[in-house]
């Protein structure tokens, strides 16, 4: 083999070597978490350390799911809060994205203003009055107390993504529906909304992830343990268990991540578009 | 054709109502609060204090420490995250096989709740049984540092963790930016006999300038809004070494219930976000004119 050919092969291999190293480093903490979660306690806290579990056990999971009552409650809270918020956001952004895309009024500037506010402004600015408001209305420590602000905070990018989805629909389709005598709302519901399903999928993915992992509002507004969502509740579990509790903590984290992994895998085709859309770069 | 109609407002009304009550109104109310003295536990209502609230915050030694920490943390974080996301995106465009799994691996931390990601790193760095410390003892035969207990180290340990959490977004927009560079530019460079480095210097990097503005604004904003990591890993300690501005604002408001001071320090943080974002975009667009 000539030296030039060797050099060419090295040049082609270099990007792979670099990317595999980065990807492995990025995935490793989660792999280690998964390995820890299926090891028996004496392997987790034993010398010498085992990298791969010598005995694979689901005992940690069984304990977490059956005995850790608080954890089940956190999981239910996360499902209810995320589920209700996401449904509301999908409905409101499908409604609001339509006039933003297809009607003329000065809403665009306002919308971009809101997006800039939500992305750049530290949320603690909104959180302080929200805390006072919710305290006065008795909304702290309730599902509604998280659902309402979550809907508001995630609407701006949802509206942006849905606006792009409505812009992409050709006007002829709307005109044809109108000729058939459909009213405006009927046209929106039966003709336009089904055509925005890719936009709805992108919105679903983005707001599901954002709400499932939200910490600041949850830790501030849900001070009673029975209302806490998983990202806050698991921190609570750790505080109660003190230091060496990773045999309990690792399965709770894996279970907390499962719904997000499932959504991510099911909607993986929308991931790139979703990240770009959420950043305020939805296509015109 | 866009049509004018009043029914448009009906479709938008619910969304606007939500954003009005939980974004616009709180923002204005917070701005008012930032000029008041208002302890939520003791004071029945906010009392006007004018600029005194801002003076109190600026003179608080903990705030000053937090401001310094923000720079000590932000500069290495920004440099590493910016360079690494650009490099990963660029190398992803140079390979043909296994691009999707490699890309997803880098995006993956974005979907992990930061508070739970923090626990995973606590486990890796656990003094007795954490893998990093075991590896350190085995390979280096010395005692590993006490990562989060050391005032000199704790803040810097958070840098790679935050890079891990935040790399996805800049990487994805760099990738999108790289894919929109017209092939004709590269063809022209090839005709002019440009080398690999010449292409990078005169085609790729200048074409990425608008994307670089977006990535730097994002990274600056995220580092000034860092909250979850100090909350979970150190509670701002040891000796206030990991207090960030955002964490400071939160503790003023929700640990000491000084709502006025909390709002004032949050507005100072917001002002810094705007200032640094504007500065970074001005800097990048100035360089573009030089190159042209």
C-alpha cells in the first residue's frame, strides 16, 4: 500500500474516530446508570468494582415500583401535568397558528416578541408574581398550579411551529372547501388541521420533553411532596435516603426517563425539525 | 392571499389569554416589584423603595460572588461548547455511514431532566464508589480530588456537565447551517484551487456567521440561566463558590422571601443576557464585514 493511500484512509477514519469518542462519552453516563440499576447492592458498593453486572437483578426496580409509594405518586403527577399541558398546548396552538399564518393583522410582531421574552428572560422573573398569584388563589400544590403556567410558557414556540405548518398548506385546498360550502371553523377542523399533523407531532415532541424535564417552576410551586413531579421528587428521595442510595436512585431515574425515550424514539423523524422550530427558526 | 377578519382574534384569544396572565403580566409586575421592599412573610404588601432595592442587591457580597462565578463558569463553558458543537457538526457532514446514531447520541442529553442528569454525575463522582474516583485511584495511585466539596473546583466540575446537557441545540443549528451552504460556493473554491483549510477559512466559516450568532446568543443565555445544577449538586456551596446569578435571584425570592430583591437581581441577570447577546452578535457581524 502506498503512503498516499494510507494517508487518505487515515483522513477518512479521523472524523469517525472523533465522533465515536464524543458519542461514547455522551452516552456513557446513561449506560453506567443502566448497569448500576440492574446490579445487586453488594456489587454496587463492593471492591473490586464490577463494570458489567455479574448477576443481573430486577430487585431494585421491584423495590422502587412496589415499595416506594412516593415514587408512584411523582410518576402519576408527571403524567397528569405533562399530559394535560400538552393536550391544551396542541389545541391552543392549532387554533392560534391558523390566523397567524393565514390572516392579516399585527400578530406576528407580538408573537415573535413573546418568543424572545420566553427564551431570553430568566423565568424566575415570571415565577415571582406567579408564586404570589397562585398562593392567593390556592393553586400552589395542585396539578392546575403547574399546568396553567406550563401551557403559557410553552405556547410561543408551539404557535411558531403550528404557524409554519398552516403556511405550508396551499390556498387552493382552502378555496375548494369553501366552494363546497364549509364554514370557516368546519374548514379549519376537517380540512386544515388534518394537514398539519406533522406540525402537531413536532409540537408534541418539543413540549412533552420541555414539560417532563421542567424543574424551576415545579420545585418552587410544589412544596408539598405529594404534588411533586419526577425531576423534583427524585431529588427529594435522594435527600431522604442520604448518600449511598444509588441502588434505589438508579432505577427511579431509568423509569422516569422511559416515557421520554419512548416519545423520542416514536417521533425521532421530527427531532431535528423540532429543535430548530423550538429555537425560533421555523420555516416561513 | 391573506384575508382580514375579526374571527381571527377568536382563534388566538385563548393562547393570548394564557400568555398574558402567566408571561406578560408577571413580567410587568416583577419590574414594579424590583423597585420595592417586599418580604413575602413579613410585609403585607410591597413598599416603594426606588433604586434602593437594586443598590441592596449590588452591594450584597453574595451577589458579587455570584457575578464573578458567572464569568469563571461562563467563559470556559462558552468556549468549549461553541468549539465542540461546531466541530461535531462539521465532522458529521464529512462522514457517510452511521451518521444518525452518532448524531442522536450527542442530542440524547437534551431530553434528560437536568436535575436527574446531575444525580448521575453525583454517582460517577461519589467519593467511595464513584467510577471516576475508582478509575483515578487505580490508574494514578493518588487520592482523587473532592470534586463538589472543593471551593476551587466545584464550579469547574459543572462546566463539562453543562456542556453535556447543552451541546445538542448549537450542534443541530450548526448542522442545519452547514447544510444550507450552496454547493456552488465549494465548486468555485475548488476551481480557484483552494485546499481543505482554504475552503474552511474562506467558504465554510464565513457562511456560518449568522448561525454562529444564534449559537452564541443561546449559549450565553443558557449559562446565565443555569439553576438546576447548583441547586441539586451544591446548593450554591461550598462557601458560595457555585452561586450563579439565577440561583442567587431564586434564593433571594424563595429562600429568604425577599421578592423585591429577587425581582431586582433577576432583572439584572436579564439585562446581562441582553447585553452579552448584543455584544456577541455585534462582534460576529463586524468580523464578517472585515472578511468581505
